[in-house]
C-alpha cells in the first residue's frame, strides 16, 4: 500500500523474508534515487528502525525469522514516517 501512496517507490522484489524496495526519481524513467535512499535510511534509524541499502537505491528488509504482525505493522509505520520526512527534506 505504501507503493500506491509514494511515487518514489519503484519495484518491490524479494524472496522469503528478504525484500527490497527500490527508490526512484520517477517510475517511468526508473532513475535510482541514491540520495533519497540515504535520507530514508537515516530517518528510519532516528526512529528506531534499522534498515540497510542494497545496490544503488534499494532499501533492504531482513526481519528476524520469529516476527509477529504487530512488529511488521510498527515497522511499516516507521518506514512511512521516514519516507515522508526524507521527501520533505529534499
């Protein structure tokens, strides 16, 4: 659902629990948004969500094997907040 609200989210891909969210300047050109990725990672960290980058502008999620829905919901709220803040800091 975040992808429908944030134009900067390009492709979401992954296998199992390891998922990558590509950040782009716009979806048609799919130009990597390297600076935005760094800002999102930094903002997420400030809110207590530890994420890693992968490649040029992909945010990587690797949750623990034992995770429940409440933790996923909290992480998605923190990610949404970090994305919003990173986009306004542009």
